[in-house]
């Protein structure tokens, strides 16, 4: 068996695939090719797509697409039960479709399934993911003067606060919530948390200012993939006034910044050692 071929990087919402695995215990179906984006079991920032899977006129509701892994011994593991990181040797990596209400006995491997992703939900999550990345770049830029030592930089050349401090990221419809740890290690790396706390409102305003400039530019946004399988590397790339930016990303994204009316953030430092950034995107009318 080969890794699942995926078409979501180019924005596909429909496709066909041969049913390879029907696991009624886990209520999942695996096909050889799918347009569904699965939630990653190791970094579950973006939820998996939902939609439908139809076989011989039987329409099944897909609650969420998830990662699955088949061991060389033939044992299937799904989502959080997968014991290794994606891409580990000795495993075949697959996209599994969770089926609501159980899988009818008529569904068997070897048949062709028609797959259709919920396009509205995909669009909402894609805007949320693009907004999340843009907010992180704007955050890095707004905090650049708070570093007393040199550290690695982000794609725009600013000190990579995002890469240093981010501990969780959760994408949702038209937005995201990111948490950053402001602990001793960050202080040792040269960051000034007291200066940040004293100027929090100004930093938030600067982030919103940058995001407004970027949204107004209407730049193109896309996902480039090294290959068609679920384990091939994928990169998000976006045209900004400062130039093209990009980095590794397994999710889905808006096709253009013209899809946004606005992107704004809210910074919360209620706990002085934990920054919570809530990003809100408003879609263009």
C-alpha cells in the first residue's frame, strides 16, 4: 500500500478514490486518493475537513478527516493512537475519513468512492490559517526591538519570537488562538518581557496596522507541495509588500489576501508568563 495521495494543497474540494481500508471498529474509511485535509496527530493546529463520501449511491457523512498509519505488520492506528511521528520509517501514512453513524455492511474495499469536502468550512479554516500565519509574522515585527541578543529570524528577517515562544496554536473558522510561553528560557535568549508588558497596547496596535497594510495589498497566497502524497513536504507562500514569504505548513490556505476584509489581533497577558494572541479574520463581502 502507498501513502494517500492528496489534492487539498491546490484547493480541491472533490475527487474519487478506491476504498482500501474499511475499519468499522474505528469507524474510518481509507481511500487511495482524497481531497480531504486531515488533522495532524502531532501538531493538531487545523481541524480536519468534513464532508461526504458516497459509494454506490450510499452517502456517508464524514465528520472529520484524520491521519492514520499502517505498520509493516499490518496494524492500523488512527489519529491520537498513532505511536510515532508522521514520516517515521516502517509505516505507511494514510488519510482516514471518520464516518458518522457507523459504516454499512455494503461498503467494502476495492470499490470507488466519490468524495466531497464541505467547501464553506474549508474556506473558513483556510482563512483562519492564513490569518494565523500573518498575525505571527506581524507579531515578530512588532516585538523586534525587545530583543537584546541576536536569534534566528523569520521569513521577513525579524527575530523569530513565534518560533521561540509558541507552545500551542489552534485554528478555527476565520481565526486562531496562539499561546506563547514567556519564561526563563526566553529571557535568557535576550527577550525583554517587562518592556513588552509595559507597551502591550502599542504592540497590539502595531500588529493591526501591519495586518491592515498586508490585507490591503491583496497579495496571492498558495500552498506548494514537493509531491502528491500526504507525507510530502508542503509550504505556504504569500505575496506581501515586503516580498514573498513562506515556510513549511501542512494546512490549507486562502488563495488571496483579497479574501479578507480585515485581520486583527487581541493580546492577553493576564498571566505575565503566558501571552495569548487571538486572531480574528473578517471575510471580504
